[in-house]
């Protein structure tokens, strides 16, 4: 995350002042304070989105939505974001639904069980073993 903050910081440094002035000073300070000081990021020409981290793209999207977009576009983007969040939540709820997880476990555990007849085996006690031993000695004679 700190590397993404560094990338955002470097991009904002080369952004025209009329755009960066729309970003609140507190927000720019948070970006500056939370960037990785030892991470070196060079913004190459021509600029390519593939060179950026996913977190950087998300942060830049939030900056655009919250500070650069006009009110109508901002509302539209917020609705799209809410829909995407709802889709992700639904997928996660479906994937991690407690009832569903237990049902899958039950199905898996019963799939591998073969039907067999069980016979009851009772281990002989000490007295029974001793009696059978003595009985066996007398039978041989």
C-alpha cells in the first residue's frame, strides 16, 4: 500500500496545479506521509496504466471521483461503485454461506462412503480366553 501511495504521490507531482488544488491539503498530506520513502517510482513517457499497481489505480479512481468529477458524474460513479460492491458481497456471501459450506461438506463426506455390511466383533475377555485355552488343551488329548 505504501508503494501505491508513492506512485500516487509521484503522479500528483507532475499533475497540473489547477487539478491538484482541487484535492484537499489533508488528503495530499496523508498520501505524502504514508508513502514508501525507499520505493523509487519513475513515471515514464508515454504513460502506461500497466506500469501502475492495482492499488494505485484504485486510489487515482477515488481521487478522480471525489475531487475532479462534476456532481452528475460523481453520482453516476458512486452508483456504479455501489453496484460493484454489492456484486462482490453477494458472491462472497454465496461462497462463504455457512449453510452452503456445511451442505457441501455433507455431500462430499457421503460421496466417498461405500455401502458395506457391518459385522459385530466382540473381543474376548480374559476369562473367556483362559477357558478356551484350557478347553483346547483337553481336546487335544
